[in-house]
C-alpha cells in the first residue's frame, strides 16, 4: 500500500504542478482578471504539492517555515478559487468581505500554532480544534465555489458547460480528499490511499476543465459544429435582402457561445437584423450581460453573452468571428445585388422614358412639319391661282410653323445640354399665379 500511495503522490505532484504552470501561462498571455485569480488559485495548489515533498522536521527553522507555508497555501486556495468565480458573477459584497476576514483569521491562526505535529503523531486538542475549523472553512468556501461553477454551466454552450462543471466537480472531490487526508493522519492507511486517489481524480478534472484537449473540445462541440456548418452553407444560397440573409445565421451563431441575444449592424451603425432582441430593448437589452463586439466586413456583430463565455469559450468566439466574417461577405453580396437590381430598374425606367420621349418629340415635330409641307406643296403647284390675300395667309402660316419648329428644336437642344450638364441652373423664385 505504501508504494501505491507514493505512486499517487508523484502523480498528483506532476498533475497539480502542470495545472499551476498552465494557469500561470494562461494569465501571462491574457492578463485578464479571471485569469489572474485562476493562476493564483491553481498555482497555490501546485506549490502545495511541490512543498509537501520537502522535509518538515520540527527542529529545523527552514523546514518548519515550509510546513507553515503549505498550510497557509491550503487555507488560501478555497478563497482564491471563490474569487475566481466572482470574476464572472459578482457575489454579495458583505459575503465577500466576510470570507476575506475569515480567511485572514484562519491564516493568522495557522501562523500562531505553536508547532505542527508530524504524521502519525498524537494530535493535541488545540490542533484538532484547528483542523476542525479549517475543515469547516475549506468546505464552506470550496462547496460554495463548486456550486457557483456548476450552476454557471446551466446556460452555457456545450464546451463551456462541461468545463465549468468539471471545475465544480474537481473542487468538490478535492475537498473530500483533503478531509480524508486530515482524518487519516497516516500515509500508509486506506484513508490516505483514498485521499490520494481522489486527489488524482480532482487534478485530472481540474486539468481537463481548465485546458481541455482540442479533440475533446471538438467532441463536446459536435452539435454546435453541425449547426454552424449548416449556417455557413445557407450563406451560399441566394437572398434578396440583408435581413433575410442575416436571419439564417443569427440563431446558430448565438448557440455557439450561448448568447442571450445577437445583432448585426451595417457600416453606418444601423441595425440590420437581430435575434431574441426587440426594437424596444435596443441598444441595451441586458445591461448586466457581457457584450462582445466583433468587426465583420461591412459592419459589426454584437453578442450579448454570459461573463463565462469569453474565458471558457475562446475557441467558440473564434468560430463566431469566422461566421461573422462570412456573414459580412454574404451581406456585401446582397448589397451588391440590391445595388445592381436598383441600377437595372433605373436603366429600364430611363429607357422607357427615352422611348416615350422620342415618340412625343416625333409627334410634336410632325405637326408643324406636316403643316409646312402642305403649304409648300400648295405654293409649288397652285401659286399662280392664289390671290394676294391667300398668298399672304400661306406665308404667315409658314412663318408661324417654322418658328414653332425652331422653338421645339431649341428645346430639344436645351434638354440635351441639361443632360450633359453643360447649362448651369440658377433657380429663381417665380410667381406661379402670374405665369399661369
């Protein structure tokens, strides 16, 4: 049994140290508040495992200091984990302050202990009282954090839900492992073996929950991935309006990150389409929600999601950004189609107007031309038979009709000049009644 316990101890050392290193590296890359608390909490667990392998003799000052440091880090862990959960959903201020004071009191009590009994030694009453208080303190904070993480997964998409619930499960298992280890007081007992085994389960659950392998994420995300592919395929189909095109992808896009609402804006900031948001609620439907604004071609994609999504769903946000880019390109295609359609209608209207204008101009010119032709023919064939009064009437009519034709031709030339933007237009006020 001793060898088995030692094997679990080494396995836990590797797992918790790796967990702490991953959390610290994650914070170094992201520098977010949640990442900072994660690095502090999981980093403290890694330090506990590392320090627990160092000697701890009561007559050596340095080794006694290491023993106190291990206990202080164990006291700090549940508080740090609780603060990690409050980085997403703020807890009651009085509760947070109370837990801070309780943690400070437990640390002070830890530092004030006269000595730390070795494993296997009889435990004095004052140390038993400390262990009972520490167990209650650890259980209170850890179970509170586990419940908050478990409940947070209720409204999350597949990957984020499983990650938060794995962290909650790992916290509960680690609490049970610590309680068993405290009760055992012997590395070679069955309780110690159970505690080490539960510690290994907790470490693996923490590792998978905090940084799950890519293959596992893909498996968890299968349902959303299928809907995402269907949404991308729908973007290739024809749509007559931006609203129709956007409506095809809004719901699948929201499901990827578990969004409460989603909206697409054009380059002018105007709302093109939205999902689960009424016009009365726009532009701030949920002031308490986390708003993610993604730039897409020709506009932006607004996502109202839970505070857990950016931390636990970073890959999902990347997929959403890709879908947003494709949606932006599809909307650009719709806008080009609409512009082409409007231009074609304008050309058809212009062609119709041109046809009508040619017919009208031909009709207006034909009237004076017919009259002129008739009088010229009369003069040519019957000029010697007309008296002076008739010849005068014909000449006056010819003059009147040629002046009319010249005026029509001048008007046509004016229209051509206006169409070519040759004539400068200077609007002036006109008394319409007088003109009429």
